[in-house]
C-alpha cells in the first residue's frame, strides 16, 4: 500500500488523500439513504456490482451536498497554501456525483486498466458534458465507513496533463502488463477523502468485502481564467429539478447494466419488483432465458425499472450561493 496523505502528491503522483473534518459520517450516510423516497427498501439499491446509486435523490441529499462542499473547500485551501501549484486565477467548479452503498459480499465487475476521459465536444450520444483540453479534472470519493479503510488501485505518475480530457466518453484502455508491474494500492482511511487526476491509470478494486462499503463520489473541474460555461451545460436546471446528473464522462448513470436488458431479463424483472411504480414503465420482455427456462418468468409485458431514473424534488432546495459552487468561479 502507498501513503498519499496530503495534497502535495496530487500533481506529482496524480492522487492525494486528505482528511474530512466532519463527524459521524456513517450515521449521516445511513440517514441520507433513509431520506431517499425511491429506495425505501433493503439493499441493493441499484443493479450490478459497482453499486453507485442511479436514483435521482442520491445526487441531492443534504449530506451528499455537504461532502462535495467540504472536499472543495479542502482543495481550495491547499491551492491557496501553495500545496498545489495551480494558476491562482484559475476557475473551479463542483461536478456532482452520487453515493455508493455496496452491500457485504457484493463484488464489482473487474474493469481493464484505463484512464477516465471527459469529452471536449458535444455529440449525439453526449449532449450534456463538454470540457477543455487544458482542464484538470479530478475524480475521487469520501470514505464514509466508521472503521474500515477503502482502497484505490492505480499507477502513480501516469496522468497525462496535455490530453486530460479526451474527445470520447467513458474511458481509454491502456496496456495491462506495464500497469501490473507498477501498480500500487492507496489506502483511504475512514473519514478521509481522495482526489485523483482523472487521466491517472487505474482499475476497479474488484474484491469481496466483509462490510457494507459506503462512499460519496466527488469531482472537481479546475479550468482556465476565461472559462464561463459549466462542464455540465444544464447543471442549474438539474440541481433545481432534482434530476440525475451526467457523469463527467458524458454518460448518464443507469439503474442497472444494459446487459440485463439483453441477456438477464429475469434478473431485471425480479429486481424491478422492489421499486415504486413511478420508477417503472410497462415493457415487452423477450429473450431465450424467458422462453426456454422453467425457472424464469415467461415472455410478456412487465413493469420494469426505467434504465434512467426520473427526477425527485430535492428535500432541501438549492439556493443561489450553493448553486454558484457548481459553476466556474474564482479560487
């Protein structure tokens, strides 16, 4: 394991770990789950092993919003204290993400070694997110467990400053052989946050855990002094309306993997039964599993989850000063 405590390692190694001063994070995390009307049930709350929530409220609870602001304040303080050598006239903005509750024993699908990439232009598949080549875009999370550390697997120093934002959505695969030779596991202790420059080479830590993993994903864009448009173009409307928010890759966060619609329709039908009718729509479900197996439902019409969740009005409205943090503003 590698210790990256402190912001000094961010530009050098591409990753840093910092303390969040808030108390009772796990208790507040659990309370924030109970505040979300779409997931008034036993977990899991989203399909697939990654377990990052897809319902709209997971973006907008007061707790999640507080974690973003505290992480941004820590980052700004580090820049002002010259722990991070950033152009002092740079603009910053919060890029909102959601929380994750991965139940004990659930394992995420292993992902190839890759760099996260944000689009530098809009397209038919991405009408939401646009960044600049010179942007420094940070991803990361806050560990909201009380006793257990969380871990991030990466190759330090592999971030690419010149092409941090790509012209495609999603991620860019890299050669796995060199990665395995130089990989490290970074520990994020309870009550700590982690930022990494999104082009840092990394992979999902696909391990079965003996506890419920609780985290809030965080992201910040650092851009040039002349930046005026936010990275998520309609972010103000999404915050006010309580909508799901596009990820910094330009993709919308789904309630379940697309593969469920193609090959695991029985799993989708069963999972959908947990949710309120407002989260579902009536659809014809067909497939070999439904047609050929006696242990699955028959082909036919079912109320199944919408892949992208509908909006839910925030329990606490966003006001002007808070909304301003999601728009490019001075350090």
